[in-house]
C-alpha cells in the first residue's frame, strides 16, 4: 500500500512524459492522504462526448459522492484491485470507468527487515516518472466541487522487489505502474476492459533505495536488492 509519494518536480519532464503541462498551483512535493496532488484524466464536456487530456488537482484519498466529509479520504488513498469493483467506496468510480494516472517521481514503502520501519524510495530504473493507475471522483461540499483520486494496488507476495516491504506476515501490495505506451489505453478503457490493462510492473523496471533526506528534500540512501527470498 502507498500512503506517501512525491510528485514530478520538473515541469518540463512532466509535460514531456505525460503530454500535458502541470498547473502552476504551488503543490507540495511530498504528498500524504488528505493532501492535494495532481492527476491526469480525460475530461468530457458532455455524456458520450470525446474526452480531452486534462491535469487537475485533487485530494489524495477518493471521496465517493456519499462521503460525509473530506476525512473519509484518509482511508481510501489505495484501492485493492481485487475489491475495487465491489467495495462501495470505489464501485461508482470503477463502474463509470473514471480512470486517471497519478504522476510521481517516487513512491515510498516501509522496509521492516531491520526490525523497524525504514522508508524505501521506489522509482523507475529509467529515471522517468511513474504513471500510477488510479480512479478519480467528484464530491460536493458546502464550498463546491472537490475532485479526489486513489491509487490501484495489486498483490506483490511473489514480486522480486516489492515483496521486501511491509511487516513480516502482512500481505505484500504494490501500486500499479503503467507502461507509458498504455497510458491512453487506460484512460480510455471502458469498465468491462479495465482489468485487462492491470499488470504488476516488472521488477527490473523499478529501483528501491532505503531513504534519508537532505535539507533540500532530496532522498538518498542504499539500494534495496531484488529478493530471491524475503528475509
């Protein structure tokens, strides 16, 4: 599961990789549930109309239309692929194919092999941003419409890299990192074909480092090897 990620810091890299410029809204670099992050989606002006690529700011933690307040999103920042089609929190966004991509420089997961949680920073081996598959939703409050999003996750018990994280005995999970060539397919896919596009990212495409942070927010640390056995 991912409760902490970093957005794409370079606007030029964001535009080159995702095909659209990010809004200049002064968003934080490190994002946690309940905070605002960017997501890429197809905006349709009318039902049945062709969508146009758009990047918006939304709450990290999906807010279904029936949520009572924004705090609900602190429990819905990740959606398990196995239950997203049925769980009330995500079912509406899934059945309406409200797909999005969350741009990220890195995601963080806890490495417990030392006996305590140490943050592992996971990035693309290529140095390119991560495009994480997600769902988005609209929620109305007294102040107006609020957009929100969640990251899709899959089981990672057998993944050579991602099974190194989370507490011993807990199920291993990972976010769905889309290949760049599948971005358009994911954004346009109808609900009936959504599952066909979800795959665990191959381990050689990812790099994880145990993190410490410099004064300017850069993460440094030792690389986490891929595992032939978990411990």
